[in-house]
């Protein structure tokens, strides 16, 4: 069974989405450069957010399976829009940073497993090939 999400247009280029299983809610707003107020995440910002969160979540699953501690690991995502031939996401550049105190405890094999996990997260694998979505890994020392 799929997960249900209900989205209601609130007017003024804002939507409220409700996650069916939890009833948690979030609001979207069109960005300033596309007629909105930019007061909340835009729908395309949520794609960038989903990529960062998915990468970290899948890394977390691998870390737990291998008894690794990666708490505090961060994903920084830069979303770039293109205007031609149509307005769309052109790039999602991700930098994942593992803090020094966690990175020092990781073997080369651990690092490889974590990198592969992020690169194979479902969101990354669902992106259209025209979206440039590199993931860089920084293991602080």
C-alpha cells in the first residue's frame, strides 16, 4: 500500500500538505523569483530537502546495520533552477559532511559502504537524468 499525502491549495501560491500516516503538516510557498513570497519551502525546495534527507537516512540504515555512529552528519544541498526549455530543477549539488569525531572511527570499507548508500538512495535514483545531482563526501579530520 502506498503512502497518502493530501495537498490543499490555500491561495496566494501557498499549499498545505498533510502526511496521511502521521497527520504531520507542512506549507509550501512559491519562490520570490516565481511570483511567490518565498516564506516557506517551495515545491522544488522539497525535492532538494528530500534528496538530502534520503541520502542521510539510507546512510543511517547502513550505519546501524554495521554498528557505526554517524550522528551529526550533515547534508548541504544547493538547488539550481534552469529556465529553458522550461522552468525546472537543473542541478542538486549535495555535500555530505561526516564530523571528525565520527569520521576518524570509520575504516575505508565503512566509508565506501556509506558513500554507496547515499548514492543509491531512492530519491537520487528517482531523479530525471537531466538533473545534475553529484554527491560529494567530506570526512572531516
